[in-house]
């Protein structure tokens, strides 16, 4: 789920070494739109935090790679951000970190019972299988590898938990504040909420937007 199309998988392979060199994990890669598309990359530290400075450094680290490899034909915009509070859950082990929280899950193909979408609370995750208490009643076990989309639902409980973990987004950060925090490293960084239309799953607070 970190990358879906062949092109997204190729880009993930390109940028992952740069992420690891900076001590970051790539959460998700998506190409959004066709005319002047947006290449959206979410990343975080292993503890789930992400700073404005880390976003900017990662963006600068991967820009030369993307320039050289030129995976996307024509002009596009690069957005690098944290996953946000109502984060996408894209890897085995992600769900186990958020037991008790509400999530929505979508499968690539229906279950034998004909169901593709699940909405409920995370009971646990083990051996690549997610266990849910469903909002419409009952329970379900879902194979993480079969998912095409999953994210946490934004609730007061989630906000409180994210803040306790130090993972809440930076609020109301202005461009001059970012420039002050980065000093000489500041380079065309904008603060922006990212929303690709998928149930507000990518509400990342900080992005570094550039054009080829």
C-alpha cells in the first residue's frame, strides 16, 4: 500500500535510500492527477514524528534523484509531508500501533462474503492480519496485504493520543517561521494541508512544494 502503480513503486525504490540516509521511513507515495500531476510523498521518523526541517531536507535530498531518473514525463509538483494525525496505514505493523482507534479499510478484491470496505475499531494485528470490531456490528479479520487503502479516523481520542506521542501536526506555521527555523537551509518551503480526496486520509501539515 505504500505504493500502488508500477510508477509509484519505481519512485519508492528511487527515494527510499535517501530516506534511510536521513533516518526516515517512507509512509506513502502517490501520483495525483494527470495534467501537471502532484507527486505526494509522506515520510516520518521511526517514532512517528516529523519536523518542518526534516521535510525540507528530505525534499532537497530526493530532488536530484528525481531530476536524474526523470520518472514522470512533463511538469509535476513535488509535495513532501508528514502523514498527519488521521494518517494512512500502509505497512504491516501500522495497525498494531493504534489499537483501540477507529479506522476505515478498503480491499482490492472482495472477501468471499462479497465485502470490500470495513469501518471499525482496531482490536489487534498479528502475522499480517488485522482484527476489527465493526461499527455495523460483529468482528472481522482482514489481511493487510490485501488492502489498497486504510487510514485512521480523526477523533478526539486520536488527537489526544497523537499529542501524547508527540505526533500532532505543527499548527498554524507561517512561512517566515519555517525560514527562521531552517536558517540558511530554507528553500521554497510552503505549509499546506494535503488532501487527495480519499476521505481526508492525508492531512499532512507540512509540505515542500516544487516544480520540475
